[in-house]
C-alpha cells in the first residue's frame, strides 16, 4: 500500500462546515446569556413602566429569574398599588412554565402556572366604583363593534394552574362606616384548561377553603 495513502488515513478528518457550526455555537451562547442575564433585568424594568403607562398605577418587582433551557419564568415579590400607595394586588411568587410545543400546536401552551401568596384588595369607593374595574383596558374606537360580534379568544392550553395561600379582602366604603371582610387562605387548582375548539370541552376545577369545604 502506498505510504502517502496510509498517512492520509491517519490524519484527523476535518469537521464539515466549521464556519456554520461556529455560528450556531455563538448564537446558542448568545441565547443563553440573553435568557439568564438580560431577560430578567428587562422584565423587572418593563413591568413598572407598562403599569405606569397602561394603568396609571405603581408596580414593583422584587426579583425575576428566567431559565431559557426550561422556558420557565419566576417572579418574586410583585406589588401593584394606587398612586397614593394603597395596595391593590400583590403576590410572593409567580412561576410560569412555558412549553415549546406552542410552536407545533400554534397555541400558547403552559404546563404549569403557580401563584403563591396572592393578596387581592377589592374596594368599593364612596362613589360606588370598584377599584379593580379601573384596571381594565380602556375602550377603543372599534370596541363597540367587536363586542357585538364577539371577541375571539386567543388559542390557549393550560395543563395546570395553582393558587396557594391566597387572600381576598373586600371593603365597602359607600356607607357611613366602612365594612371589610377577608377570605383566606385560598387554595385553588385548575387543570386542562383550553380555548381550542373541542366539542367535549373537558375541564377540572377544585378549591379548598379553610374548613376543608
């Protein structure tokens, strides 16, 4: 056998398309860096700005964590208040587990959404208005026609949603003496929630109150 042929076989084979692999590796690295470091900072800064512009209220976030490999977002110590500091809603922890299968199903798909320590304050003001109603979207020019025709729900699949250690306080300030009542703790589980067309429409809802009801 020719000596040059033997030497050629002993030489390490070149990796095909090295430039393409290097570009893909660089893009993957940028994706991880953006997910772990840039996305949490952007979300923590964007939430107060969006609330201020859309709701004219104040919002704060303690910490945000993003796992780009598991498509998971964790938000801690969120608080929404009136401009005078009166509390509206807060929670200790929100975990959203997004599924990549959303791309295949063409629908927002979540394997799990869990909310811990919800503190909701519903208040009827002296003029009879509800503070939570002011948080809704402002009607636009074409909203009347959309309401007549029926708004189309987004395509959504939610496998499991859980509320743990929740609290709802209702206050009525329309009378001469304000009255208040609090319901806690609230534990709620929702499973297999879907807005996709399905003639069977299966769903499961369960709630556990303080006395086990």
